[in-house]
C-alpha cells in the first residue's frame, strides 16, 4: 500500500503558542488520530476556551471521520492539552509514553500535588513503550522513544510520516531545548539520530514553528532536509559539538510563559487539578528566592 496515497495530514496552527496540532486520516476507512491538541488559556484572567479544539472537532465531524487516538508526543510546557475535551465530544483514547511516570514524579513534587495525584500514568488510556504499534484504520503507527527534551518524549512513525513533537523544529529552527527537569542534551542528540535513521523521504511534522527571520509558518519537512540543513544537527556535527551548542543556547533561554499551568494540567492527561474546598480550581506557581 502506498501510504502517501491513503493518508492525509491536516495541520492546525495556534498563533498564541506557535503550536501545530494534527489530524492524520486513513482515507480508506475514515479513521483518524489527533496529535498534540491545544486548549486556550488566558493566563491573566484564568479563563479557558475551546477555539482551537473546536476547529479540530469541526474538521473531524464535517469530514465524517472516526477518532481512534488522541496522542500526546510529550508533556508540553508551553500549552495545555485539549485531549479530554475532544474525547468527551468524539471519543478516542488518550496515549502517551510510559515514561510519563518520571515526569509525574518530578512535577508532582514541584507542585506539591499530594497523595490524590497518582504518579502511575493511570490518567491516560494507553502508555506506550518504545517500539509499540497501534492502528488508525489501515494505517500502522509505531512509537519511538526520543527522550532529551523531556523523559517522556515520543516520535510517532505512521506509515511514511513521522510526528516528532518538540524534538526537532524546521531546519532553520534547530532542535528542542534540553534544560527542563529530566532533560539532557546528550540524550537528545542520540534520540535525534534515531529519527534521522528513518528513510530520507519520510515526511516529518513538527509541533512548533517560531518563524525564524519573520518567514511564514511551516510545519512539514523531511528526514533528508533535516540531515542536510538543520542549523543544530545537520551536516557532520558530532555529539560533543552538539551538546556544547545546545547547552550554550539553553543558558540564554527564559521559561515558556505557560509552563506553570501547562505542566500541572498535562501531567494529568489534560485534566485540571481537583477543585478545592470552596469549589474552585486553582493552578499553582511555586515561588523561589523569597527572603525572610
């Protein structure tokens, strides 16, 4: 079967977080999967809405598609997942790497989530191991563990496509940062080599595009283009050179503006923390550097 003939990929770009969500469809069966959906949050007011998620829901509904999977490539630090909202409307199962338990352990402590927050990945419907496969109609997906940005990062190889999450950006954007808790530049380099070992003509879809030098937004490239032109990993750069470059770059970066709410929600599979005794839900901001 020619997968390029029988699958479609539709991208949805969120200008606020520079995130691209995807719907990949098996055209023979009208089965589909959603990758890395976005829930809209006005952090200043605490208000959420579903503009981005509703675009995906409308696309699936209008094209009479059957949603099989809601895939999270990792626990995002820059946007909240809309997976539970889409699931409530269309069904499907929420999947993530089994290494989510490492992220839950780290950030369960950071946010003092308490004993009611299970750190076993049970908030998700399916925990994937490296090499696990799944089906989207007649399309076959394979999970590829790609830690380095976070411990729970996974690329998803679906026939002739690969969805790389934050591990790689477009060639002129480089690679993901590796300075979050549990991240590691050397591990990231090795994960990227696993992706670049795929066939050169593999269509690659990235999770973010920050439009370097003011160009228009882009989200599709190929393994070959990344090998040749990626500003961080292309050419003959070796592991030590990459680590030096990545760590130097990371030392200049500030934290994503939505990191605090995003991680608290996304480590719960897109669900909010439990409401408190007044019936309201709160997202925490740990404070450091306070002087007594």
